[in-house]
C-alpha cells in the first residue's frame, strides 16, 4: 500500500476495493448475520487472516443465545478473538 503526505501532513493512501459477502458469524455469545467486506479476488478466510483486532460487519442482525433478535445495526466491529466460526451464506438474506 502506498502512503503519501501533502505539505500540511495530510495522509493519502490507496483505495482498497472490497466486495460485500453475506455471512453468518458465531461469537462466544451471539449469532450475527450481515455483510463482511472482502478484497476482490480473495476469500472470506483471507479476510479473517488479516492482522487486525476487529472485523467490520455491515447491515448486521444480532441474535442472543435463545435465538431472539436483539438488534439490527448498520455497522458493527467484532473482536476477532471472540469469533468461533464464520460461514458465507449463499441465501444472502436475514433469517426470520
């Protein structure tokens, strides 16, 4: 990635294009369904292998242990160390 600075110190970086992939994600306490954003020509696994503390999800539905929907959020950052498993959802929609 290229990083450039202007004369005032403003930072400019390359734009990274990502594709939304609908996933079902299980944390230690909640089930989440939403969009994970993956770089073009990469897999969900490649995104999970990134060295960052949080994974960004958008348009997220969060369910409690009893299966009831707790809330919806336009954006949610999930700590990677709390993720148990992630599965791409080919149906690409929220369950009822």
